[in-house]
């Protein structure tokens, strides 16, 4: 993690997940690779993203991106931007507090927050090849700043 001093960053990425939790390890996997990029501040939050709120507030990014394994009822490896309206009803990962609570708190400080979910195949053992491959696609999408190319999760009526 390379923190910026006295300069508002464009992108801060919070990667969330459990390295020992199968596809839940996708967040830390992405953090490890993206942290080598100088255009982004990347946090490997593990299973406790709430412990990083002071860092996020201090960095005051223009865009906050949260990446996590999210059960969305899709095929394994599918990537979606999860709309705010769906976050409270989704079963998301294995961390302490719901992401809906974390996001509501951070919205007081950050204007643009995006949750990117990757549909897991397994939440135990090692990460599946399908999800790892999707993580690599997402890394390239983020590096190229093509977030608008990511599909949004449909809101069910």
C-alpha cells in the first residue's frame, strides 16, 4: 500500500476477502497485483474493511472502489457493479460488519463509491480457476480505467 501525501487520489481500492476462504480470496489476490500500479492506492483489507476507514478518510479519494466476492446468483466468475439498492440484501463475504453499513458510513466522506462483486464458486479450499481468471480480467479493466464497461447487477422487481 502506497499512501499519497497532500494530494487527493483519483482511485482508492479496498480489496476485501479471506485468503483461506476459496474464492473469497479474490480481493486479496487483486490487491497484491494492483498494489504494484502507481495510479491507485490499494488496500488489502482482509476480512476487516472497517479497520481502514481512517485511511480512506485521510486519503479522501475521488473514487472509492470496493472489491469482494459477492453471492449474486450468477455463474461463477461473473463480475458486476452492485447498485447501492442491492447491497443491503446481498449475502456478501465473511467480514464482521455488512458492507451496506460500511458504505453508508463512508458516504459521509466520499462522493463516489462503487462495489464490484465477483460471483464465487466455492468459499472454502483454494480459489477456483474461473474466479482467478475473472480477477485478472477485472485488474486489466481497472488498470485501463474502463469501469464503465462493467455490467451492473440488475435490480430485481
